[in-house]
């Protein structure tokens, strides 16, 4: 009966694991709903900012704003020319058990860093989240700054804290570009990693006819206030979309783990029942054989 006891032990262990994965799936589902609400709430404000900037933008005004300064591009479209300097801000999670979520983000960041290096661009790496920090420390990469305190409830202030210093460096011409690598949230099942250039600001395309604004005091002062808000909001949106993507990926991973545990339990229970039936049959055969021997 050693095999039967071993199977019972495995069944009990997997039942315990399934309870944990099911609980984690439920927690991720609850957090995902709140994260989705933050994503939905952040998008209209971003669209409104884009519309206003697109309507106010003109090439003459652009020359007066450092954040709109478009440096000479390198061999690849939006990348600075050789000898330039770029910052890469990578957003990952503090926790694992989310499938390939963090691995995909890290791969996207490594690809971006490799493209920049191939173009002769010097880079500095800024990371949010323990998973990204742990990986790049493991491979011996230099990390300019790191944060692990933002968690799964990012606020607009976190976006400002992450990007204000980099904006100042860009204005002072210490940086030629800023890229952010994050998970774009399309749905719980679609959270692709993307690398997006945040600085210099690319003027949004005007959609439809220009709106008739009453500008006070003037377009220049309004853009002076709106452009930093636009950059900070871009980083904030990346934070909330990454959190939503993390919870979606974790829910999917935990549901798959729960379903797989159920499949394994079914196989183990059938195997245990067959082993038990075989043992009972053997015991009956031994009893019948013994009785026949005694009666003979």
C-alpha cells in the first residue's frame, strides 16, 4: 500500500496548492477591477491634454519650448544621433507569479538598450519594480535609479516624482531623449510590452477642425504649463496600465495553474482508485485461496 499512501500525499499536496492558486486568482480579479477603473479614468484626461496641445501647437511657438526640442535623429527614426544620451525608464512589478509579464517587459527594455547602444547612444537605466531591479543587478548592469515603493496603487504624484528630474536634465541638454517601457493594457489577456518615447514631446496630431479657444493670458504661457503636465501624465498612465496588465496576467496565470491542478488531481484520483481496487481484489483472492486451502 506504499504506492497508495504516496498517491494520497500527492493528492493532498496538490489540493492545497489549488486552494492557494484559486485564492490568488480571486485577489487578482478584485485588484484588476480597481486597476481597470484607474486606466479608464486616466485616458480622457490624456486625450483632452493632447487635443489642447495639438490646437495650440505651431512651429513658431515650438522653438521657444525646450520640451519640444527635436534633436537630430539617428539612423533609427526616433532615436538620437550617435554620441547622444538617452534615459530608459522601465516599469515592472514587485511580485512574480504573473506568467511571462515581467520577462516580456525586461526583454523589451534590453532590446531598446541594445538598439540605442548600436546607434552610438549612451544610456542610463531607471527601474520601477523589484523584478526589473533584480534582473539587471543579476547581469551586472548599471542602474541610475530604482523604486520599489509605488506598489499596485500608483498616484499622479508618483509620475511627477519619476519624471521631473529627467525633464530638468532634458531641458538642461544633459539628455537627448527619454523612453519608457511599460505594459500597454488592451484587455486582461492582451498586455503587450511597449517602448515609447516621452521626451522630446512629439506634438499630437490635430483631429478635425481646430477649436476656437479664448486664450488667457496667451498660448505660450498655457503651453508652458501644459507640456510638463503632458509628460507627467504620460508616465502616470504608463504606471496604471502596467499595474492593470500585471493583475490581468496574474489572474490568467493563476487560473491556468488552478485548472492544471484540477486536471492533475483527476488523474491522480483515478490512479489511486485503480490501485485501491487492485489491492482489494488481491486481498479477496488471498482470502478465497486461504479458505479453499483450509477446506481441502
